[in-house]
């Protein structure tokens, strides 16, 4: 096997494995917190939902991509190809949607004087309706994805085809190819624009707090405020992480829209960089979130005690 293929396959394998395990740790930690009878805050609910969506991105894109690179052909049927592409488009869109929702929610948390309909996001009932709305909207927007998706054909790849390796997305002409690319980019840019706006708002609040911190009275209020501001900084890191890889992803995507036939290497690069966020974000969440750290430590201690008892 060619050395470049081995390196590429190993890179995708490590990225996918680390991402799935990290997202599973986040989900298991929040499940353990609920099992212990503790209540999840709205930000925790969004983070757990984001971890679920990110894991689905890796399962529907990273796993098939890795298998294809290592030479496993025709893993999916034609219907399976359409289903996987459709689910991938939905969860990829949800990943940016939920990151945007997280930044808005955090802005509301540290500044409850914002416009009252947005403040209602802190209510779990309204937050649940937001999740449902995002799922329904993205399912409707991505409905055309399976119509153009099919297994790779035996002959040469026609023009205006997205080569996903395990599946091809065939567009009938250049116009539909460009419109699809523009619609996808416009949606992502809209969410990123909201993220940038709310991030600037959060930075302004953090700067104002730093100047006025000496005027905060009451130890309990100080602790609560400090916890909220720390969470805001963690969300800012997540948003920054997404914006960095979003920029790389879209530079490659814009290039892909300018050529009729995209080399498979370029497609692989775009998949790798677009998957970096869903792999690295749970690691960032684990490192910065004390609730998850405590849940992991409790699980490790419980497992150690169980092993010790069994040995006795």
C-alpha cells in the first residue's frame, strides 16, 4: 500500500477514533450527572446535544472516509449512501447551529437584560423547542441532498460531482452545483456572523467586569458571577475553534466551486479540516468543564473500587 495512503488513512482513523471517544466521554459524563440526580443547566444541555451531533458527524463522515481510504469499497448500498449523506448534511448543519445557540445562550446568561424573547432560552422548555426547530429546519433545508447522491459508478467521474469516496453527489449542471455551494456557505456564514457578534458582546462584558470587579459586593454573588464569566470564556474558545476551521474549510470549498472536477486529495483535505472541530471541541469541553471532570473522576474511582472488591 502506498505510504501516502497509509498516512492519510491513519490520520483519519486517529481523528475519528479520538473524536468519537471524546464525545462519548462528554455524553456519558452528563448521563452520569443526571443519574446521580443533579440538574443540568441550559448550557450543559446544549453541550450534551452538541456532543451527540458531533459524534454523528464522525460516524457518518469520518468512519466511511477512513474505510474508503483503506480500500474497502461498496460498504453501503445506494439507499444507504443517500441516507448517510442526508444524515451527515443535517448533523453538520446542526453542529454550527448548536455552537451558535451556545454562544447566544452564554451571552444571555451573563447579561440577562437582553431582548426578552432571547432571554427565554434559559428556560428548558423554550430551549427544547429551539432544538426541535433546528432539527426540523435543517432536515427541510437538506432534503435535496439524497436526490443527487448515489454510489460511485464504474465509469469516469462526470463534471460537477462531489467525490466523497464512498459516495458521489452528482449535480446536473454548473448552476445547480454553484447554487448548492452558495446556499451551504451562506447558511454557515449567517451562523458564524451571529457567533462573532455574540462573542464580541461577551468580550465587552468580560472587559467591563474586569474594570468593575472591585465594586462587586457579596461573596456568593462574586462566586456566581465568576462561574458565569469562566463559562463565557470557555464558550469563546469553542467559537474561536469553530471559526478557525470554518475559515480553512470554506477556503477549500470556494476553490472546489471554481473547478469542474475536484481532485480527491482536495476533498480529503476539506473533510479532515472540517472534522477537526467535531474532534477537538469535546476535548476542549472536557478540559474546561469541571462538572465533566468530576463525573469522569467519580466514574474512575467507582470502577477502581469495583475492581478491588472483585479481587478480594
